[in-house]
C-alpha cells in the first residue's frame, strides 16, 4: 500500500461523535473547518491524460488528492485550536469543482473541549 503522506495531529480528529476513551465532552464549541483550493498544472494534466490512456491508477492525481486532504486537515486542526478546542468530532471531507481543473477540498467537524472524567 503506498504511503499517502498522512500526518499525525496534536489533537484528536475523529470521524465518530464519541470522545476518545476515558474522556468526556466538557463543552461543544461549534463548527470548525479547513479549506484548500487546488488546481492541476497543465503539465500534470497532460501527464495524467497519458496515464489514463494506458489505464490503471493516475498517480499524479492520487498524490494531488492526498496532499489536498492533508492540507485541509492541517487547517481544520489550526482552526479548532484557535477556537480553544482540544478535539474535533464528526470529521468529514467534502469537495467540489469551482472552475475547470480547480477543486475546493474542505475538512470539517465539531470542535469540542474535553474533560478527563466520565
């Protein structure tokens, strides 16, 4: 399996709405998000077109997608920390095309403050 460059974060960012084991939600802060907008270069688009001609994975676009999601997650974490959160619950990704060859990638979730007791 190829390394997608996924990073670790300084706070838990979970796809579930349950806090980490042994922790409880002290306070719900609210929505938090990280957004990036990426475009494919002309060279990258041409190379991807060549890979599509032969079939199989389009590795240049896979790398672009992984880099974009990592950037959106990093920005989500920074936004949550700026809000005073120490965890993000219910994290999701969304994306959409803004214009030809340009995509917006959003990582979003609920910023919360955790306590240590049950």
